[in-house]
């Protein structure tokens, strides 16, 4: 089973690309996250960010969690995929088990009409389980889907 290093590389590259595109400095990202620049450098060297740190990056850079983790779908929250330039529609083969679970959960939630906020919460719940056993992670994926079913769908996008 993959240890998730491929996923860390993808996330690291996407963060670098988008922070440069948005001209957000490492210092500003560190300040926003409440971490040191050294911690950011550690992530760039391959250390896996925590789910909370990923959540903060998603908010700071307005990424959709799905794009950050899988390279698919909308890049920024609230942005229609058809409005994206072709250069932003890059895709990668998803081989990491964590990324595969995230991709499946995101697809199911989108098909059921979940809002980006609900999808983001489900993704964060799955990421929180990344250090648990494979069976427990699958259980958490199902719990995230059940959570989405209970949410108020009046927030869903039209």
C-alpha cells in the first residue's frame, strides 16, 4: 500500500503553483496558518501537512479540496469548471489510496447535489483519518457520506 508520498508531492506542487500565481509569499502563508516558515519548508520537502493545515490552505487560496488533492474539477471555490483556462485543467493519474477515496467521496457528493462546503467538510474528515488503519479510513469515508446526507441541501449550488 502506498504511504501517501505521491499525494504529498501533488499537494506540494499545487500549493507552489497557486501561491506563486496569486503572489502569496511563504511568510504570508505561514502567518495565516499560524506556523513557521520552517514548517512550510518541511512540507515542501515532503512532510505531510495536517488536515487542519490543509483546510487553512484551501481557505487562504480559495482552492476546492477536490482539485488540491486530485487535480480534477474546479480549481477555486465558486468557480465553474467551464470558466477555467485550459492551463488550469491539469489532471494526474490518481494512484494513492487516500486520493482515490477522496475522489470517490467527492464524486458521490457532487452527484447527490452537495454544496462545496459540505464536500470540503467530508474531504477534511477523510484527511483526518489518514493515519488510521485502512478499514477505519473506509468507515470514515462512509461516515462522511452519511454526514452529507444529513446536511441542509438548501445550500447546494444551482
